[in-house]
């Protein structure tokens, strides 16, 4: 999601109460797992620091005060560079496609299989977000038959703790960076 408005043919970067409300709502929904993972880019005008100042507030007050986890800033990107914003959005969907829960299992649908080495690395790096077991690469699960258009996609399946959404975003980033 990018919060950018078009005003009379000029790109105007937002900053009113409504925009802040929308940005914070999306971040809250991501942090609490009430919405599927999406890229969130907070785009400042070149050389400006509207979103950067908010990010500094998050880090200096929320993070320093223990109100958000150290991984939660992974849920968003602040930049004043349009190309960085585009790269973030395109890169988010490089390998990752979508997610859903099937019973207690989180299923990440991918555009391509990942290597066994990367799977081993994910299992080493992300044990803290599992309720036990391991991350496995799988074909579509039986309970996913209601999405036949996604049936051929490989999956990563695991028992996610449903708390560590910043870490989940880091896992998705690592999967996406494998295709670079």
C-alpha cells in the first residue's frame, strides 16, 4: 500500500489525520495478524521527512518503550525515493504470492519452489515463530480445494505462533531475496 494522492496533475504526498489513521490502521492490522501480509511503503517527498519523523517516533518511543517488538519495523518501509518504493512492492511479490490459514497451519503460496538449502536455513532462522514442528515445502493441501487457480503453486506450511508478524515478514523477505 502506498499513501500517495494525485492533485491536479501533481503528486501530492499526504499527511493529514486521515492519512495517519489509514497508515496506523494498516500497520496495526498487520502487526496483530488481522490482515494478510502486504508491502507498506510510506513515501516522503524527496528530501522531506514526514514519514521518517513518524518512523523515528515509533523507534524512539514505541520500540524503546517495549510497546512494539524489534521486528515490527519490518512491516513497513519509509523512503523518499520512488524507485525504492517500486522495488519494495515488486520485490515483495518476487516469490511470495499469498497466504492463508488451513486449520492451525499457515500456508504461504509461492510462485516457485525454494531450494532445500533455503528451506534448511528458514528452519534454522525462524524456529522462534513456530509452535513446534518445522517449515515444510508442500503441494496444495486437501483443504485448499476451494482455490483451484492456486493449486499448482508450491507452498511453505508451518504451525505459526500467530504473534510474530514482523518475523513472518522477515521470512517472506528472505524467501523473496532467494530469487535475486
